[in-house]
């Protein structure tokens, strides 16, 4: 068994609305080639297994990893697929290394959202008898959650807009971001209403892209680099499936996943013990709610915390200095991108959006409507 797990390299495509020049295999090759070159590793000699994250419906074919098997080194070798969120692929890779089964794992996530319609794809997540026929999708479900959150804690749309202003402003400094800019309150509140209370700028855009990562055992890490980034804590949890079985203003699954990760990492006060946080803010309100689930803000206090500047790039605990998912990250790729951005911060490689002195970072990913499944990963140097 390995005593530690480290990340030694990441590579990301530039996220954009449509990559007509590349199919999913070519997107995957783009990042795999780069991360192998950056780490001086080869699939034949060094990589024990590959874990990819994609989804059949998004790719439009059964067994969605079939399009990337060869470029990911899966021919006559171990290659496994996770569905829905790349953070869970990181969790799965860490378990495999800690068990002693693998020594060096290539993690990959890819999606071309431009190939289909997100509302049709996400409607398939709902129960086919009771709820799918209502036409629900992740956006309409998120609108229900946002409204419930606003009602329970008196959260305002302006507090949601503060998240958009912060994150899209941060994204200006991120070379892989798709949507960025310095927006004003009127710009955000004046954007098109999509599903009340969520507007265009409150919702992550549809984009294409891929992310690759190399994860290794402690022994292997020291052979590759003298500055590995260690996985210090991991945690996952599922909440109830039916929306009516949950109080959507709370996030029990995230609380439990965070508690697991904090215990492993020795974190007792996340607001003080962490240097940077990368959250999956597929919708603006989620950053506020997830901050509460992580114990960084008290119940109903996420909006006030953001307004105070605590989570700004120059604040006490920067949240999404990369621009987050609102800046444009594909479905399935979101969670792996969060871990990749957390890695870049701890490794001191985040370039223009680097947070000085970032020694410990948290990445959070989720899948399922209204954050049904949550994954938390703590990285440190």
C-alpha cells in the first residue's frame, strides 16, 4: 500500500463554445500529450492505468470512453470510466493508488457540449415516470433550489450577482477561461431571465474542452519531482434522489463529504486552514450555498461573506481565483478542472491568477441536480 498520493502534472485545453476542429479523441490527445511531455513520462513505461470521465449522452454513443481509449493508452491495458464529474475520477484514482494496486494513474475528462442540447441531456437524469415528464432539467431544478435558498435565508439576487462579478472578473487573468470580463451589477441583473431567479450570467455557458492529470504514489512522486502536490484529504457523499426528499436550502452531502476530507487533512477551521478554494459554481447561487456546506460560512451567511470581500482574489480566503465554472468549463470536466486549478495554486503555477503563499487548497465537485453527489479534495505542498 502507498502511504501518500500526489499530483505531479496537469494540462488543460482552452475552453471555448465550439471546437469544430477536434473530435473528443483529438481533444483528449491534446491534453494527454502535453501532461506526459511536462512530466517526462510515457504511457508504455510509466502509466499503470487510465481513469476517464465522460458521459454516453453527452458524447452521443454508448460507452463514451470508446472514442478516447487508444489515445489514453487503454488498448490492451487498464482503462476505467467514471461518469458525470471529474472530481470523482480523482477520488477513484487516489483510492487505487492508496490500495497499492497502481503506482501511476492518468486521469482524463472530456466533453463537447456543443454537440447536443444540455436541457435534453439533463432531463434524462430525472425519474422517467414521476418527474422527467414535467420537463425538468438541471437549470430548472437549480432555479427551484435558488428560490428555496433565497426564501429560507433572505438571500438576494444581488448577492448572486456579486459571485458573477467576482468570478468573471477573476477569469480575465486565466488563459483557459472562455467567458470573462468586468461586469457591473446592472449588466448581470439585466441579462436575460432563463429560469427565475437565474439569468444568463448566473449560469455556466456550454463549452468544449478536456483536462488531463497525472497522479502517483509517494514513492513515484519523489522520482518525478522535488515539489509534488499531495492529496491530503478526500471525501464523497450522495444525497437523496428525489428533490422533494431534500431541503434544497441545505447541502447535507457536501457537509459530510467535507467532514471526511477535513478529518484526513487535519483541518479544524477551514476558513483559516485553507489558502484558496475552487468550487464548482455551475450556477451563481451555488458558490454561496457550497461555502456554507463546507463550513466556511454559517447557514445563510454565504452572501454576506462574499459581499464583505472575504472570498475575493485579495481577500482572506480567495474562492475561484480561476473564474470558476461560470467562466466556462464543460460538464464532466468541471470537477477535474477544479482539482487542476487547486493543483496549479499549490504548485505556484497559476500564472496571472496565482494567490501568493497558497500552500493548501480545496477543490469541490458535484453532480446530479441540485448538488446531489458531492466530492471534496484537499491538496497541500
